[in-house]
C-alpha cells in the first residue's frame, strides 16, 4: 500500500512539474511575441520616415487623435496635410498609413520611435500620455496639442478654441431654449476625460452667472464614459434610457455621444421631452437639428484647426518661435442656420 501511494505521489509531482514547465514556456513565447510586435511597429514607423525623406519633404509630422476616423479629425488631417505639402511638411496619420488599430499611446510611442520632427496630438490628462510626451521632448520632437491641451511643459503650442468661449456658446443656447428645465447632464464619451468635463461645467456656470434663467439655479451633473470598448458610448447612453436616469437637459461634449443620444431619443420616444445640445457636425447631427430633435450644436471648424496646426509647425521650424496658444473660432448651429450648413455638406 505504501508502495502504491508512493507511486501516486511521484505522478502528482511529475504533473506539477510539467504544468509549471508549460506555464514558463507559455510566458516565454508570449514575451517573444510581444517583442516581435513592438519591433514590427517600430520598423513600420521608421519605414514611414524613410519614405518621406525619399519624397524630399523637409519635415515629417505625425497626427494622433482618440478617434481618427471621425469626420472632425479626418477634416483636421486633410487640412493640415494640404498646408504641409505646400510648405515641405509631410503630415501623416498613422492609423491611415498602417491600416491597423492601435491605442493612442501606441501611436505616440511609434511616432517617437520614428524620430519624426513633430507631433500633432489631441491631448488628454492620462499619465501614460504625459510620460510619453515628456520622452518626446527629451528626444527633441516638437509637440503641438490640438483641441484638448496637455502639460504646457511638454508641448510647443496649443491650437484650439478657448474653453471659456465654448462654454459661453453653450450657455447662450441654454438661455435661449430653457423653459422650465433646471437639471442639466453634461455627457462625455470615452474620448472626453473627467477633467475636461469638470472644467466645462465650471466654465458654463461662470458664463451663466447673472443670466436671467427660469427656475435658476441650474443643477449640473456629469456622466463620462470610462470604457474604451468600441460600443461603450452607445451602451452607456442606452442604459441611461433603460434606467430612465435622464436629466431634462443634456449637453454632449463630443460627436459620437451627440449622435448616439440623438438616435436613442428617437428609439425610446423621448423626442420633445429632453433638450439636447450637441457637439461638432455631421450629416446625422445636422439632420437632428433640422428635425428639431437637437436644439443646437457647437463646433470648431476642423479645417481651421488643421491649417493652423501645420502653419504653427512651419513657423516654429523656420524661426524657432511660435505662439504658445493659437485660438480657433467656434460656432453655433441651430434652426436659424442649419439649412446653410446642410447645403454646404451636400456640396462637399
């Protein structure tokens, strides 16, 4: 009996050893694969730089955004690329060139490894991005933040609309459209960080100070989508409707949230019950305004942002100096001018 028991123990130890060996082998293989993928990304980025040199561009600048496929960032990119081409700057959007989807931090890492001359980036306050931007500065890469600013120590210039001006435009729309509502939800998708949303609330409260508003003071609450999953914004908004956790006024701070909330209002028969103020423009948003589902939207002209960014880089490249803040105007679209905007979209 002891002998049989001893044999079972030996088998158990052998199984444990085999399992441990497999685990070590798996970890080793996973590490090798990770290294290969990283090296491939780096090689791709360096190859892009070599290509721009071959084409005799003086400078190579990479643009990085949270949602590079959005209408807004596509227009920013095309505008910057056009201006850059006329001034010896190759402006590249890695998500377009590589044909693969990576995280914002990964694109930034590739940009740094490519030893590019400049980076245009939609800022945020994440520690990972800030650390990488600090690395870019040490590498001598000129960083320009677009739309959302970053740590001023890490960038050369910020190009975008003044945040208080944006809040004031929303404030004016509220004053023009409020009747009896007094609860306002400020909603940001997963490209909006909580700090940006909080700053917006503070700015709009300052902008509304002294305004004649029925049922004042307004009560503000924030909702920011934290998940980066592909359908996170849509699911978050649907849950708000399913749980009936809705304010009488909703301000969406990004295009995707605006479009998702607009569609949810139709799907859940809430048209006319919620005052919706949106952000940016698209065919869907303009149609929503035309239908009266969306009261208004505030947007910054994407072409102006792209051209201003490229112009700022050229000035810095040629002179070594450029303003640390370049303002781009913002605009409100509502029922009074939506037909004009729809006509312009139709002509694009």
